[in-house]
């Protein structure tokens, strides 16, 4: 079992920045793919960014150049740095840990990000 706890959400004006954190209950980054997803007010679930155990990253086209996913192995924490935020980034952001070999998947409870225009 893996517990994931997100933090760092909040209300920010358009153009502002936020950094989300996802703390894992144990060291899993060497085997899991870590990702951030979001659920919009329209109930759309979108992949935002992922980072593999090898450090490769992948981003949704809508956030490329603005968001950066990173991880701190020593702290068992994954981050999502969000810059140049737009109102359409408003969503609940969820952290996910996925183990491809067994297809195990774990989710945090989410953190709300609201971007005002």
C-alpha cells in the first residue's frame, strides 16, 4: 500500500504561480511512475504531467512550458511547479503512483487550485 498526500493548492490570480507537493508514505520513486492529474469543474479528468522512474517527463500540451514536474527522492515527494497560471487551470489536482508491471495505482485525495481572471 502507498499513501499519497497532496498539498500546496489555493487561490491565485491569472499569471501567478503555485507549487503542489505530493508526499508518498514510502520510497516508491525507483519503481513507480508518478503523475499529476486534474479534474476540471466540467468533470473532465486530464493527465497533467508524469515522471518515470528513469526521470523522463511527459506533459499535456496545455501545460507545456508552464508546468514542471520534479521529485525529491530523499523526501519521497513529487512536485508540480505551475507558472503563468490561467483560469482554465482551475481544477482539483490529484497525485498518482502507477506501477506498470502490476498495474497497481494509488491516488491522493486531491488539492484544489483556483485561478481567478
